[in-house]
C-alpha cells in the first residue's frame, strides 16, 4: 500500500518549502531533484533533503518517501548513511553544510495564523509522544 501526501496538511507547505530550498541552495531544479535519476550528485542532494526534512520537521520515513515517490526503506538507508558520509566524504559535507546554511537563513514563515496554530499543536503532539517513550 502506497502512502500518499496529504496536501491539505498544515505541514505540507513547510515540507515543499524545504524541498524547494534544498534544490535552490544546491543549484538543482526541483523536478530533477525529485526524479529517479541516480547520478551521484542527485542522490547526495536527495539524501541532504531527507536529512533536513527529518531534522527540521521530524517527519517519518514513509512521509518523506512519499514526497519523492520512494519507498520508506530507501529513505531509512539514506538517513543511516548520512553520518558516515558526512564524516568521510568531503564533497558531501560541503553539500550538506551549504543546504543547511541556506535553510537556516530562509526559514519557512507561515502566513496563516490557523496554519501556525495547527503546526504548533502537531509539534506539541510529537514532543508529547517522545516524552511518553522516555
């Protein structure tokens, strides 16, 4: 069963903003970033995007994968390989740092107060679930 992105979700705009920002920061068209092409620089760019979506929004792998039309296992593989690549692969480190810096300088700003409230409630729920697991 394939998970589909809920475009009505208050977090959808923030996720698409992150994807578009990573593409812009790395000088890649969003359509190319989302493609199935397996060139090294595109795979690394997608990995950076997966990591930033996980770090910034705490999205599960199945949701991240749905944005890229990928299986959650592929996303998990890339999330796990990020730390090792960051430590050992200089070009990947530059790529990640460049995208992260761009994201830090271009944070997503919600225009609608209702969206802002829904987003905060969702984040509170995520944090409550994490506290329960501790």
